[in-house]
């Protein structure tokens, strides 16, 4: 595996490339052209500029998270083929710049859902959290307003103000879209882009829905092992794979995370490793430190499963706590993610050395 960290670019991120390099554990970043809208072509020159900036800081650009998929593609709406053509051109330009992994999602309306961005934990750190009771009590059109004050002046992925201003129209677009229809639209998209992925060896790593069940009645499909296997079977190409996000799949306690990893050998192109603490079954959860004992997941078992399948792709610590007075994009500060990277690397080294001693 290669330890990385998500970085949103110098214009948007409170964390610098210089700081990331000084962690010692992190050797590369997963980044994006954050100002780009879905359906917009990323030029080869823009991609090269981003890559050059990362490499000048002594790091590598190990993938993109995300090249956003437009709602027209997800709903088979007007302009779908035009947006797919733009996506293919972007992939072509990424391939020409020697970038071979793209994380993306196929979630309707909200890329992820949290009801709190700064829940205070017993140790005084703050974390993102989800309460089903809060979701059930809120007008979905007011969802952005309920969390906007806790974004610390940042623009969070999937919650861009321009997008949230269209929330009513977005819900209307997804009226009548069933899970089967969403699967069909994903199949259409994947079949269209696989030729350029084959040409440039670009691994498409779909991110799971977060949380892993329907929110506000919207369809969710990347939620469980059977659904992932359905997706891979309907477009059976090794470039059609997954981002294994422990935190997203883990929102449903019925998902056996190590078993899922082993079942997906060869198709996990990217890994997000993080921990959650459940407070009331699956109805109330909050982010935790990466440390196993701070949450509900056996992090050693998760890392062990990745090691056992021979995972060699990029891995990153995921949502961190806000600690030590840091003010940053919720989930994406420097300090706790650096601790997470160190912890994951420690687990990996221990497993690696124990295997070598056998």
C-alpha cells in the first residue's frame, strides 16, 4: 500500500503540501480540480499544473477524488451524453498526465449526509455525526442551512453553495428514479467510459453511499457486498472497481468489513480507513479517532484484510477529529489525520514483520 492524504488544492485547503510532507508517513496526495463543475472538461494543462505543484513539494499525485458525475448522467436526463463525452475527455487528459486512479460516486443529491459537523466528544475533540432522528425531523431543503455554520469558512465537497441553491430542482430530477433505474444509469455510464480506461489503465473506484441506506427517500445503491458485486458483474472489467471506505460501508453494522475486503480482492483500487462510534445501533453514529478502542471497528482486522489480499494501491486516513484547537474543513484537518496515517502505517508494519518472521 501507499499512504496518501486527501488534499483539496492550495486555493481551498487549510492544510499545505509542505505540512503533509512533514508527516513522514504520507508520500502522496489524492487531489482534484476543486473548482470544476460536473460536466466540465478538465484540460490537460490544468491537470499538469496540479501534478507539477504536488511533485514540486516532494510528493506524488496518486489519484483523483473526485471527477464528479453530473446529475444528468445519474438520472439519464437531458445532456447525459454530452456530459459523458466531457468525462471521457477528462479521463483522456488524466491518462496523458500518467494518472491512473479516479474515485467517484453515484449518490443522488447529497454526496454524503451528516446532521452535525462539530459534535463534541468526551475528550473535547469535535467530529462529524449523524442522527436519524434529526434527519427525520428536518426539511431536506433546509439540510444545508443546518450545518453551514460549522464549515469553518470552507467549501465542503458535495455541499457547494451553488449546488445547494438548486436543491429543490435536484430533488425533482430524482423523482421516480428507483434503485434499478440508478443501476441502469450507472451501467450506461461505465460502459461508455471503459474504452478510455482500458486505453490509459485508469482504475475507476466508486465510493460507497454514506450512510449506506436511503436518506430522504433517495435511492442508494453502493451500500453492500451484493450490490457491489452486481455493479461489477454488469460491467465486468477490472478497471471497474471500488473505493473501499470503511467508514461509509461501516455505517451499516451488518456489513462485515474484513469479509467484504477479502471478497473484493483485485477490485479494490483505493482504500479509506477510518473508525466510527455507534451510539444507538445504526441510527446515531459519530466519527472517532482511528484507534480501534476509540470506536466500533477492529482497525487491525481491516488493515489485515487489505494486507492479505495483496492490496498495493493508495490508502488514506479518512475523516479526522478536530483536535488541538485546529480550525479546518470538518473531517479534513491536519493533526488527527496525521495521527491516523501513523496508526495505519504502524498496523501495516506490524503485520508485515510478523508475516516475515513466520
